[in-house]
C-alpha cells in the first residue's frame, strides 16, 4: 500500500503542478484581457475579412470571411511544403547516392553541395533567392520565352493554363491505369513466387500510362486547349502578362530555398542509410547470381530505407515548419495571412496564435503519421 | 515525503507571491506612471525607420515627430526628454507589444480607427499628424493620376495596416483587378518596389514622401496627387490606465498649444512673465495643472523647453529634411490647418 502511494504521489503532484501553471497563466491572461477591455472569442472567424491576398488556390477576395482567409493561408503553406518536399527528396536521393559514387568529381561535387547549402542559415538563402537571384530576372517586356510559351520575369513565372473539355473522362482513364497497374503487379508477383517467371511489369505499366489516356483524346471526346500568357501594357513603361497561370516569384524563391536547404539533410540520411548496410549483404546477393541492379533494388534499398525513413521524416517536419519564414518575402502563407494580416485587423492575438500553433501541430502530426505508417510497412517483420 | 511537502509549499508560496503582484498592480490606478518613474525611462514603441516620424541615425539617436511625443512625455514625468527607451516595431507587432505591456506608449504613425480604438484594448489619445493614403509610381511610366491604373497592376505595401484595407476598397470600387504584394517590414516593401517587383507602392502619403528619400534615385519616382483615405496618425496607450492616457494626451496637446501661443523652446522661460494667463498656465507660472496627473507644475514648461512646440518639431523633423515642406492640414487652425486642441486650463 505504502509502495503504491510512493509510486503514484509524485505523478499526481506533477499533474497538479502542470495544471496549476496552466490555470495560473489562463487566469492571469483572463484578468489582463478583462482589464484592457479585450474579449476572447472566435466569432471573428465568420466576419468579412476585407483584405485581399496575392495568391490563392481557392477563390478568395476580401468579401469572404476570416475563416476562408485562414484556409487560403493554410493551403498556400501546404502547397509550398508539398512541392518542396518532393524536390528535396529527389535532390536528396541524387546527392546522397552521388556522395558514394566511385567517381572522384561526382563524389566531391556532391560533398561540396551538401556542405555549402546546409551551413548557410535558411533565412539568408530565402533572401538570396528572392532579392538577389530572382531580382536579376528581366521585366516582363524584355523576357524572352522559355520553351516557347513560358516567361520568367521579375513579376513571376508565367505558364500557359490548360483548358480541358471532358476532363472527367481523362481523369477516369488515369484512375483505370492506376488500378490495372496494381492488378498486374500483384499478379506478376504471384507468378514469380509460384512459377519463377518474371514479367516486365515496368514496361507494361509505361505502355499503359501512355496508351490509355492518349486514347481518350480520340474516342473519349477529350480535348485540350492552352491559354498562352500575353504581354499587356499597363503604362508607358510597365507591362504585365495576362492570361495563363502566373506563379509569384515569392513562391519560386521559397521553394528553391526550402528544397535546396532540406535536400542536403535528406542526402545525408540517404548516404547514412546506404552505408549502414553491411558489405556482406551485397556479396551474398552477388554470390546467388543477382545482377547489380537487383542487388540495389531487392537487397540494399529495402534495408537502407529502414534507416533512411525516420530521420527523413524529421526533415520533412522541419521543412514544413520552416515554410513559415515565407512571411519575410511576402509569400501569403498561414503565418503572413492569418497570424499576420488577420491578427492585425482583428487584434485577436491569443485566439489566432493558438489556432496557428494547433494547425502547424496537426500538419506535423499528419506527416509523422504517414511516414510512420510507411516505416511500419517496410520494417523487418519478426516472425 | 517531507521533501515533497517542502516542494509543494514553495510552489504554493510562489503562486501566492505572483498573485499578490498582479492584484496589487491592478488595484493602483496609475500603474504605468509609477512603473515609469521607478524604471527611470519611458518605454516607447516606434517604427523600424521612417524618416521624419521615427528614425534612428548611425549612432542610435532617434528623431522624428512621433519620437518627440515620447520625449515630451519623458520630459513631463521624468524631467529629462532623453530618458526614453525606444523599441522599433513592425506594423504587425505594434499592438501586441502595447497590450502585453512591453511598451507604454505606441507612437508609430498609427491610424486612429473605430475598431482599433474600441476592439483591441487600445486608446488613441490624439492626432499628431493628419495624413491620407496615396500611391507612388515611377516617373517614366507616364502615370500622373490614379485614373490611369489598369487591370493587372501590382501594388507593394505593408501587412497589418489600414493601407491593405483602403487599397482593396479603392481598387474594388473602381473595378480594377490588382495583385497585392504585402511585406512585413517597410524596408522590404521599398526594396521590392525599387527593384521593379511592383508597379506602384501605396501607403500614407507622409510615408511615401519619407521612403522616397531612401530610394536609389528618388527623382525617378512621383507621388500621385490623389488621396484615397483619411489617416489620422497619433499616439496610442493601453486601455485601463486613465491617468497615463491623460498624461500622454496633454503632453501632445501642450506642444500644439505652445505653438498656438508662440511659446518656443528658446522663449519659454521669458514667457513666465507674460500678461496672457493662458500662456502663464502653459509655462507653469499660474494654476496647478500638473497636480491632476500627480506631476509638478513645471511639467509643461519642461516639454516646451526640451522638445519644443509642435511647429519646431515639424520644422526640425519633416520640413527641413525636405520630406513634406508644406504643412498642409497639419497647420494650426488659426493658420488654415486643422490642428486644434482643447484648452489647457
């Protein structure tokens, strides 16, 4: 009995202590806010926001609510994080593998790349890409076309927008491709396990991806038009591109900075993962007659991934949180739109900051959950 | 077990002490004045650098008409206009810094609006500069009026300001589609506009005039004649300390009223023997005006002697550096402007 109390008492006291601290601060905040005539409440979310945002994935204008402005900021944060995570993974894998290359030049260039980009503060890199690199771009009227129809200018990167007819048919065909690839690869796996026959799944899939969606153009009534950006004169000396899609330079600078910076950390994770696999594994695989490609695909990578995934998850989380530096260069992310403008216009500091914190927490937990699920899938199944 | 009890008691004691502090502070009405006198300096929130209003030179000396309001308060309550600690704040940070108690006066070209005054725990004490929002464009663009703005124009500005809202009202009412590019710091806005990211830069006209002096080639830019909003700028204090509010309000009023009666930093002492009782009250030779705030009777004399009257402050900070040589509406009501303050009596 006495032992039990000894065990539980410190825990109870800790909980009470933590609750006490929270209670104290809440109480104090309440009193201070009362004193200064500040109301606490989330009613402002439904009010008209009356400010515009530069770049939004959903329809938004100042006549929408603050809740909608929050959504605009959140989507912009997710967009920049999503694009950067993809780029940093691709770059990270390339440079991670390159650091282990037997080629002297490749190996050392990769090492330089990693050391250079990971040792400069991220905010500086963001400023560099925004103010130095992007500002070196031409003004719209002097921009020559890239790939015929896209224009890189100081006001943004302008690309043609697609105008689809019967887009749904096209999307269904892609869905059909995905489903058939899954069926084929399961069947191919079974065939190999049962009869030892190998099926060229990769080439079959590639063929499907090309043929099926293309067919919809001929028999599904799908057609595609481009709206090409056109130069438009604003005044005697200033121009802008009209039509098409304009990606703001702020987004480009942020993606560049975030993916280059984070890719160096991912590269190190990849290198560590591959180096963590014993030499004996490769030799054993070679001795049973696997080709170098098969060794990498069937023996090294599955084991290396187990080492790579957990630290890489951390890098993804860091990237998402780092995207809040967007506010420095006017990219309208969650922090700039919601914890910036909305906070200023409403004065609801406590409410808005707690919503923003909870949002980042949820995004991070969601990424961690996905990565943990993937990690579970590839980890060693003890039998 | 004994250890646990000991820890518990010390925690309870700590909480009790903290509570005692907060409740004691709440009971006293002019907590801010007391704290200021105890600290020995006035905590003043200013901009991150707006020539003419609040700007620091290379050696960290702050000057400007907004800065002078804080200096006036310091002269009144501490006897020395230099006893001010300036905190540079972005538009986004300013109100939180004030309501959370990091600063005691916010004197940072802040527009007085209903929602700010009523909603967020602030009190505006007066107006030290009547302003309005305008647009700056490049001279070679050929634009001479906002009527020439076309769809697709990009406008650089600050976030968290009334500017953002006025801009929307302006473009919306004219049915012009525009791209707002909003930065947190004024310097970043200027850098972006100067580099050609935006076609126009919009903020208060005084701000445009001041920022223009910071650009690579100030002569290449013009401020369009139209004013699209009312922007009465003035100092702000926290809600809930009426005495402090009065001190700041009347420090500003003293500067304006001193100009009205022709009292300057150089002639203030000689004005003590003036025949005009209004002047005598302002220089502390008659009446007991300071007592109402818990200050001595020379508080207003010190403001005039150390900081000068409003006209001197305007000339020194805004007119002489060539930012806005014409006082416009910021002229005394007796001289065709709209500066009019209640009488000090």
